[in-house]
């Protein structure tokens, strides 16, 4: 059985703390046959055999067993895919037409008996932000491109809030997130500009002041919590994003929040979505990451345990 990690180009990644490369390294250390697959070499053919160019690699951990001390891409090999091989979908968003093409192509492979994690059908069905907004604990949210609809939402929010967050529906790592005053005379214009910048619907939510105290990232696999961390923004900032300088440490979910995450994962597992990363602000589930759940390195480091081993055991 081969494990094939479908991944972004190495030059786009930070190998030292990339979740996919950490998992790949852990697999190799466990004696598992594992390869990397890049976008330029990915295809489907309904007539010829599926023989893909896959890449070997050599990598080593620091003593912490989480961060990579070294990574080197090695020679490629051309191997045929067989039933029971497994492809791990690890391409980062944005969830655009390019991303959709890959999901459709991966779905073709599932029909040939090859397992894909996370399931392309599951990823297609659930938007990471919109699914979070169906939960009881979610923040008040507006999603769309209608100025009238947005301004109606603004009037409702004015009763209890002074600031809003505007953000894309299909991006990641805090890209495109903007905080605005709810009383800005040019708010409707700014909203229209944001819609143009993102080619369609965007998200508007009241600014959650709890974020200055940190945002939780909780990793789950096969319905079980691996571990959780609290990400704390740099002083004077509101984005709790590690890639943009936020600090982090291990944390335990409250029983109520853990039950909510457990229930969501049970629903997603039924659709073939095994790997899930929750973002939680205060008592609100703000995002349910399923396209390419990340921070495996940081969560493992904070808990002093390689959670890649738990993923491997559950596969």
C-alpha cells in the first residue's frame, strides 16, 4: 500500500513547520511506503494506466520530534496506482476553480478504489466557514455580495457592536481579513470594493474582542481530538495567526466545546472527512478547516507528542 501526499510545490512551503512534510517524515520513519505528488505531475486517464511521477525525499526531525531539521527532495519514480493505495489531499486553498478541478480529478480515483483523505466529495459538500455558521455557537454572520443585505446586517449589529470583520469566503491563514468601524460613512463602498477584490461573496461578522486573548486551534482525526493550542496575537494586533507572528501554547477544550467538536466530526466522518481543524474564538466555532488542516507541527510541539503517529494508527 502506497501513501501519496498530493502537495503544493516545495518552494511555496516552509518545510521546517509544514504539516504535510511532518506527516510524510513520520510515515517514512515508521517504514511506510510514502511519496510526494506535485500538481505538475497529476493527471487522470480513462484509457491508459494511472502511472504517476512520484518523488522520494529525505528528511529528519529536530529532537523535539515536531519541527523538521532538514528536508531534501530526491529522485522521482514512475509508479502505477493500485486499489487500496491512498492519496492525501494536501493542497492549500484558495478554494477556486483550480482547486475544484483537483477535487473532481481525485473523485475519479476514488471510483477506481483508491482512498482519498479527505474525501473530495466531503470537501465539495462543506464550505469551511459556512458549515461553522450552522452551529449554535457560531457568531452572527453575513455571507454574500448584496450591498443591501450587508447594510441590513450592519444595522442589526449596530445595537451591540462597534467594529466588523470582513474576510474572503475561500481563503486561509488570515489572508484578506480586515477590521472596519461599523459607523464608517464609507462602509457600503468598502464592502463593494471587498466584493470586487474577491470576485464575489465575502463574510461579515462582528469583531470578537475575545480574540486578543487568543484563538483555539483544535486538531481532530477520525472523530478523536489529537490536541489543541491557544494562538495569541502579537500585541496590538487581532489576527491570531502563527504564520503572522502569533504565539501559542497547549490548551484543553472545555467539555461543552469538546462535545460540539466531537458532534461535528461525527457528521463529517460520515462524508469521508477524517482530518478536521477547528478555529474557536471565545465560545464560538469560527471555522471548520477540512481542505488542508494545518498546524500539526505546532500542536505536536506544544503537547510534546508527535500526533502524526496517531493519524497513522487511525488510517
